[in-house]
C-alpha cells in the first residue's frame, strides 16, 4: 500500500506571533518556520507503517511557496521516499489545497492519505475532511489510534468527552491528533539521504485547480491585551479575591 | 438569507455549543431553522422547537443517522441546505468533522470557529491559536460556518414554539461503520468544557506530585491540565496538554502551577477569564498574562489554597 502524507510549512510553534502594523497579516520574514506539528505526527505514522511492512512507499506532498521544499526535505529526512511540491505564491485556502491533493491522489493512487488535523497557522481544521468529500472516501479524523486491517482501517478518534472508534474502508483519509504517536527526530543519516531523494515540481495548472482565494482577509489584529496583573502575598488573599471580587469559586 | 443550524444533539439536551450557534445564527438573520440529525430525534427536536427565535425544526430520519458518521450525514446536510444562505454548526469535534465535508460538497470555503459577526459577509475568527484575530469576508453564495461556543451566549429556552417538520432521509453508506464510543467516566469535568482548570508544569517535579493538583481540583470541581513540558517529561499523558499543540481552553478560572509560560502554552489558555499563576521564579513569563500571581514554593502554596477554601 502506498501512503500519501500532506505536510505544511508554518511558523514554528515556539515563535511569538507578531501582527503586522498594517493589519495585513503576521510577520513571517526572518521567522523560524517548521513542519506543522500535526503533520509531523502524520509523517511519523506513515513511516511506522512502512517500517512494519504495511506500507510499500510513503510520498510527502506540500503545497505552497518555493521554501515549502524545505518541509518536504524534512519529511524525507524522517524517512519518506519521495516528495511532490505543488508550488503556489501563497499557501492556498483549505478547499483549494483539498482540490490539489485530490489531483495528486488521482495521479498517485495511494491506499491511505494521512494529514494533520489542522495547521497551527490558520487553525482551519478542514483539509482532510474536504479531501475525503471530493474523493468520496471515508474519513477518520482526529485519530489517536490507527489499526490497519484487510481493506479496512479501524480509527480511534478523539471526540469531545472521550473516544470513538470507527471502521472505514480503504482507500481512506486519516487526520492526526496529538496522541497518535510521538514523532522521532530525524537522524543524521536520514538527513543526508534526504538530500538525494527526488522532489517532483508541480503547479496548480497541472491539476487544473483554481487557487484564487474565496475569502478576503479584511484585517488581522492583535487580540485585546489583558489588563496588568497583581502580585499577591498569600494563598488566603488569593482565595478571598477569587471568591469575593471575582466570584469564580 | 435564511440560516440553517446543523444541531449537535445529546438526547433531550442541546449542548451549549448548539445553543450558542443558534444565538450566532439569529445575529445573522431572523429566519433560523434547525436541522436535527439524531437517531432519537424526537427529544432533540422537541428541545430545539422550544428555543426562542427558531422558525422551524427539520427532523431528519433514516438508517444513516446511527453512529453519527460524516460520510452519511454530509449528503443529508447538503440536501437540506438548499435555499439557505448560511449553514452553521458548533465548532466542537462533531461539527469540525462534519462541516468541511459539507462545504467541499457545496464547493465553498468554510469559515471555521468564528467568534464574532461583523456583518452578513464578514466574520472574525482566531488564528495562530488566538494570538491573532482575522476578519474575513466571504464571497461564497452559501456560507458554511462553524461557531466557537464560548464566544456567544446560549439561546433562550424554553419559550419558543417552532413547528417540527420531517426532513431528509439519511442513507447509510457502507464505506464507514461506527464501532464504539467510550466517553470519559471521570468525576472531573472535561478539560475543554471545565469552568475551572488547574494545570501543572515542569515545576511539579514528578507525576506523583500531580496528586496535589488532583486534590485541589476535587475541592473545586476543576479539570486538571498540564503544560507540554510536563507531558514531555512524562509526568502526565498527552491528553492533559493545554497549549497550541494541545487543547485550547477558556475557563472562568485557570490556575497555572509551576508553569513558566512558554508561548505555546499561553496560546492554549490566555483567553481564560481569570488567570492565576503560582511559580517560584518571579520573572516567569506566565506572570505577564496572569491576573493574580503568587511567587513561592508550589508545594506549600497549593495546600494552603486547598485549606483556605
């Protein structure tokens, strides 16, 4: 079985986000970029399935500007076999990404596509579900466990208040939640090998997809600041304030 | 343009997120219909018809309702969505699973997790885990939207008397099957829904020391969370994690114990109404977002708080 994993280049989760003064977006120049953490989990899961002999090949695909290739290279260093880069000027919206991925799926015919449940930049949580809809495939979203059977995947899903298990037919879409696995760090030999692995260059035109945004970003703003806090002397004082002034106890 | 609210249901109780979504819907347009996709739809439909302002309740039927699978529900929502300008659902895991499938079938770009309505085309939503707020305008003819439950008041009920009509028949497709659901049987509230959250960080020193927080949580009816550092150190499981890569919470009271306040943790809790930080390092960044701070030994302060209650 071939597995396709989708990876996105995002601002590193440890970077403090700065909103641009003109409200057009957030600062990305000279900011550390990394693979979206949920996509790392997707890559790790695919690599484990390859190591277990379940997957025959793992292909990493990224959609975005030229430097998205760095993110594909990271996926290759983890152990993915090859990459596909669909180059766009800006990262497209989830619907356009899903359409491009549907094009990649049509060409590659994987048995399983694993994606992060959401990207930590726009926090949309849409692409996997949209891809499943476009392909008419079942979806195992927010997965915390994935068991591969004969033509079926048993997916344990993180839902509000607990867990749910569904059984879905192959081919299918799985999106990752935090508990699915703990991603490894790429090894030095892995990083060296990644340099010679192939990355195929594609454009939206190759898949006849219009990536023009449907949403217009009117403005991006800082959230309202929190009022300055107060240092207290004792636990008793704290309890009194929380109970009497704030009424939260 | 009329609004269709796709209701998440729980028997006769409509969850808070659904009630908040109806409030958001009424802020967009007074013509609000509620679609109930529940095997035991009579109870939920009855509850929905009692909500003030709801015009009508559409009760779906059919074998595809069992198991709550997006593969079955999405085509029914698409069918019901004809003649509506908006399709709204709560942004819990149920709505997050279902609605993008609906949006893609309608060929529209969903607007996720809105916290404010500017006008009929324009909405505010948090991005970067709430570190920035994006105002977005939709050009799509049908707007598919998920609503952050904590950002809108719950709709008033009872008092309404909306008619209940029969809606789409939901077919069961065999590509996906429900197996089982295991809801947490903890006496403590769920992290994302708790009114009070107490989280521990690396300063807790060990997993055993989290019992200190458990004891305080039991007194307060609070949920217990943790920073990524505490999870990485192996003190507690990953599902405790509050932060950008964990759960985003916004309780009435958040107590951060032995947490320095890494950016990725702050992203997961800084919308809490009241934040208390307890840390031995007075320079810890957590104090910059805290409303109240206590500098000192958490092993002394936490029991003192429990005693003072």
